[in-house]
C-alpha cells in the first residue's frame, strides 16, 4: 500500500512538471526533513551527478530552503505550499502553450495544405451499422465548412440505436461553428422523418425528402466522402462503410447530391402535407 501510494505521488508530481528523478528527490526531501544531498541520493536512488542540479531547480521553484553548512542541508517547505507553486508554474506553461498554439497551427496547416495538393487517394473501411455510425458518420462533427448527406431509413434507424452521442456531437458542432449542412432523406416514413427533424432542429441544418432511392452517402467539405455497402436481403443489413479521400469520387457525389437537392421537397412541408 505504501509503495503504491508513493508511485501515485510520483506520477502526480510528474504531471505537475517534475521529471522522474526530480519527483524521487522531492519525495525524499518531504520524508526526511532536514537532510543533505548524499542522504537524498541514498534514499531516492537519484544519481549523485544529477542531485545538485535538481536541488538548484527546487530552490528556483521555491520548493525548498537551504542551509549553508558543510555539507549543505536542505528542507522542503510545507507540501501544500510547494504543490501550489508547482501548479501555478504548470498553469503558466499551459497559458504559454495556448498563446503559441495558433502560430504552430498556422504553420502546420500551411505544410498540410501543400501536401494535400498532391495527396493520393485514401480509404478507410468499417464493418456493420454500429461502426458506420460511431466511426464514420461521426466525421460530420469534424467538418470545417459543409456537410451534404443522403440518408435512407436504415441510416436513421441506426442513429436511433447507436448514435445517441454521435448525433448530439454533430448537432453541437454544426450549430457552434455555423457549418452549412444539408440532409436528403430517402424515406416517406413520417415517424423517422420527425425523429430526424428533432435532431436537426437548427437554422444551419436543411432537410429535404426524396422518393428516389439511392445508396446512402456523405460529402464532407468537398474533400472526402462516406459511402456504404448494404445487404439487399437483410433489414438494417449494413455490411460496410467506406471513408474515402478521392477528388473524382467527391466531385461525382457532390454533383449528384446537388441534382437530388433540386428535386427534393422540404421535410417540414412534407410532414405537414395531408
């Protein structure tokens, strides 16, 4: 139990910014009161070549006090005070990271943009309805500008069963980031349409209905697509879904979506129609 607690303490100290050796040395100081560098090394296992650099750092952080004797003596300040100093120091580091992050983000995005100009086709496959919803449909919560989706009845049923977290995440992302989102539902089942409209209750989300039946697909930011493979003889028979980055396929599906959108009717009008 004692060893387990010491490991927990050491791990927390590392989380607060100390190295493994620094954590060991600090715990030795807390445990032994007034002590010298040699004793700290013996108690903690920290190499003697490193101990004076560690003690100097502790003094700069305000974690210890020193006594100028031969040999020099050291004592830790009250742990509650020391931990607060480590926490404040860590908070400063995090603030500095937050300040620098936009510059790094811009730099990496510029590199990534150059790479994407010559990007080769890429695909990722998942099997079954659950993986389709949780690993592929969830990508609608990562888009930057636009979602275009064609869903049929089984997709909506899949959302009801497997998508409680996913649908909320997508809706929150769309609303928070003003993502232009259009959904075409290939079903005339009013209960399913009403269910979807309850999810998509936002001005940013447009929903239309079509009686044309197609395989479901999604176009994300005019950059990538999600398509599916279904078992035509099984209800909710989603065999697989494929996330693809391919310019030609993306353009083909986006053009097809625009044609479907023109002929589809507003979902709310359809629901209210007698």
